[in-house]
């Protein structure tokens, strides 16, 4: 079980090609979809499980939005929700 959890919203992009979006915070869980490098995603929370940081993300795939987990090294954060809102004002 995760020992720490934080909820937030960040705009982000995938950092590598072939990022596997997983159903759970486990590299052996079901792969939901594979994501190309620089694909825009929304990070919706962070979970720390031991030394691994997992992000729960939402990504558009075809005409659907799919939510799942990736490790933090697969994501480049772009802006927090607060920063994104401030930039639009």
C-alpha cells in the first residue's frame, strides 16, 4: 500500500516513447494503453510506494479519456493547475 498520497492537477507530457499506462501501481498489472513521447496528459495525483513515485494520469486515447498509473520518470511536468490558471488571466 502507498505510504503517502497527494492530490493535485498538473499538465504534463510523456518523457519517453512507448510509456505503458498501467491499471494499478504495479509494473505487472494490466497495460491499458501505450503512449507516445510528448503526448499531453493530466497528472491527477501522486502516490509514493516505498522508493517509487507513481502518478495517476488521464490521457486521451481515440475518443476516450483513460486513467491509469505511470512512474514519475516517464512524465515531464509542465504546469500546475494553479500556474495554468494564472497564465490564462
